[in-house]
């Protein structure tokens, strides 16, 4: 019920029933604090022998049994007594916010002595009131002259001329447990709805959902849908950022040579590659480089799949990345070779791609041109990739990756005894021109699994383990540097 304002220091509420009086509330000396929570007033507080509030839950239960009269008695500091009565008093239950459902006819002697606070306001010295349409701003009554006045405080806010519970404000959000300011947006905990306060009206967007390329997150104190790396947008919709798929796209934008992150199909987080921008027109994505013996290339399937080394130095990019890049466009392959006399050669293939892991990264190349002499990659075309722990060369007699100490697109290429007699092979196999590519198979036979092998030992100490490109003449064994790179046609 409303609160009386005045100089009275004793207040009693008496409940009359056939002459019996049940005291619901007493205040006399200020020993009990009455500025309390909803729960306190619901359950009751204080001491029955002095000051107390019996509790709204009990009052609601009792007043809804029969018709009761309410009597309120006051006494001021001068000892003057006043009273008011209502002949039909009843309050609702908690569902109805314990509101006064009935009072009935008024009678009493205190009309000229009492000033009543408006509904839901209390007589207090608190100064910070808030409005439903501006819940974050404290309206401070610093200009008041009275020590106490009727105020709308606690869990109540001013809306228009009324003081109401904040959960009745137009822009109250239950999950937040508070009221939104005008223009403020609130997104629920799983980002499945968004609420916005507009002109003191709450608009709920139930259609708010995160894109498949976004995540529900809290950043800088704001919860909403955020696009994942590589995508941009408001989170409900996300579009792929304009990002380079290869070095050619960076070259067109004017980038110089160096290490860059590219975003080929299937790799939204990107991969680092070395881009060759200053020679052979530019725009080349490098996937292999050999220049010293510092990086060991005699590695297993997993390492060749995922890559190893440093993109700015000697490295193998990784078959899974080479597959993704070469299957998003049509690429040409360039192989640059330099021998011990610093003579440079190149091989150029009109197309180059490899299949996925399920097909063992099978090689596919187009037409050949260049200065290296012959097309020494031709017999590797349509061959699967082999490493020391995965023999996919199709030659049952040999494990080519192991015999050549490297990884390549190997196959059954040459066996001396298929072409020559034992006596001829005795002289042919140790010959200088065949030393790099042919490994011995006894004293009267030798074999090799490809006409080129660019992932062998940098300075192979035994026959058939060197880097080689057939038909470089006496310099077959003296490859000092090699670089394999691709660019869209």
C-alpha cells in the first residue's frame, strides 16, 4: 500500500475481525530498517514485540479468506493520535505483485494530518531515482530542502508520472534482468534473438542467428555474432574477405617478392608461401627450394604431406597445400636449375597439378619447353607420390624412394639388363653420366626409377642418391640449386 508522509513517529496497522485485532505492522522508534528488498517484505521481518512487518505473503493469504477491515493508527511527537479505516481491505498474491485489490470505504480523523506518497514510492532520504527511458542516468534530487521526501527508488523506475517495478518498463529484458536504454541492443546468451529499445518500445528479433561462418562471442563487453577469420560482415551474414588465392593475385596488386599468406580453396586460415615476383614475369608460388644441405629431404609421408623447412629458405610446401592450390585454377610449372659452374637452366610445363591424398598425390603435367635438354619429368607423369614409408612406385623389385633416398613421382623406369648384356652393364652402370640417377643392383646391373629426382640428398655420397635431371650432361650430378614454382596460365 502507499506510504504516509508526516511527522508521526508511531504507526500501527490493526486488523479488525469481530472485535479482534491482528497487528500487521508497527513502527515506533526507528530501530528496524524498512528500506528492504522484495523478498524481505514478502516474508516479513522485525520483532513482534517491537517493530515489524508481518509479510505480504501472510497478508495476502489472510485477506483473501474473508472480508476484513483495515485500521491504521498514528501518533505524533506531541502525543496526538489519529486513525483511518477502510472497511474492505484485500491484497493480491505474489503473481499480482501484492497490489491492493480492495480498500472499501474510508473513514478517519487523520485526513488533514497525512500526506500520502504515490503508488510504489516510499518516504526516504535517498536521492537517486531512475526513469524507464533512461535507466543508466541517476536523477539526483540535490535541490530538495526536506531531509526526506517521496521517491521512486530500488527496483522501481519512473515512467511518465508513475513509479513502477522495472520489469514493467517497456524496454525491460528478462534475461538481462534490466532495462535497455533507447537505441541499446541486447543479444541473448546463445545469439538466437536480439532485442533493441526504440522510442521506449522493445523490439525483439527472433530471426537473429549466427552465420555458418560466424561464432557467438563476447568481445569488448558486447555479445553478438562475429565472423570468423577470413570473413567479414555483421555476423548474421558473413562474406569471404577479398584475399589472395596465390602469388599471382598478390603480384597483380603490386606486391614485391617475399613470404606472404595466401588463402587457397579449403584453407580459410591461410598458408604461408614464398612469392617470386621479380623474375620470369613474376607471380610465382614457390613450393620447393634446394640451395644447401641444411634441410634433410629424406623424410616420411606425413612430413611431405604437411610440409617442412622455411618458406624463405629451403623447404617443401606440403602436398596437401600443393593439391589445393593446383586444383583451384590451371597452373603452369617452372623448374629452375643451376649447376656447379653457375650455369642456369629451366623447364616449363604448360599445366601442373596433383591429385588428393586418396590417390597418393598423383602427378599430372602438360607440354614441355625449356633449356634443360630433355623432358626429364615426362616419365613421372601420372605416377603416384612415394616416400620412404609409402612405396607407391608400382615396381615390385625395388622401393624407389628408399633406393634414391628421397620422395618423388617414381615408377619402373630403367633396368640395365633389360637392354644390355651383363658385360655391357658392367661398364655402363659405373659411367659418369649414369652415376647420379642409377643405383647399383649387383656388379652387372643397375636401375633407376625416374629421369629426374629433385628431392634427393643434396650431396649424395652413394650412387643414385643425388639430385639429378637427366641430360644435363656431365653436370647431372652437380645441381647446386633448384626451385619449383607455379603460376596460373
